[in-house]
């Protein structure tokens, strides 16, 4: 595929008949777009069945900087018990291009690695989200 535009990439990503390679290519084209629609689609893609697609979405979200923080936290609060989500959310937060996001995410990142990570991650994400939304 040639370089994809944002709207074309979003359409490909939403099309379940496309291959995983096409989805990954579309995700790479979306890296750095910080509008709500793109962020929402990338966060939703963190739940894809294919590891490579989830990984690409996590890296794309990392390039979205601060715009990805609250949506990723909200997703962890809602769905944080699965190891697959924790694994890719860790990438989106720890490799985030915004140093402030990496710093403020430290408690959540620590919870992802500690005992009872499934419950601890959701709790840490909830506490940080509550703090940031007030």
C-alpha cells in the first residue's frame, strides 16, 4: 500500500475483512494523530485477537503523547484484568513520547508488574484517572 491518509487508514482498521498486515499498516499510518476518533479506534484495537495488531496499536498510541493517556487509563479501568491488555497498555504508557505521561504513569506501570496485577492495574488506573479528571 502507498502511504495511507488518516481517513483511509481508519476505514481499513474498521474493516474486519482486511488482513492483519493491512491493519498493521493502517495503524502505523495513524501514529501521532491525536483526534478523539483516532485515539478511540487505536484503544479499541488494543483488544484485537492478533498480537501484532495489538502491539502496533500500542506503539501508535505511544506516539500520540498526552492525548492517549486518559483513553488508555479509562480502558484499563474498564478492561484491565486481561494480561493481553496490560501488556500492550504498558507499551502505550511506558514508551509514550510525552515524558510527563511516562512519569505520571509510574504507579500504573508498577501495578502491572506486581502481585495480583489484574486487580492492581485496574485500581491504579482508576486512582490516577480520578486524580487527573478532578
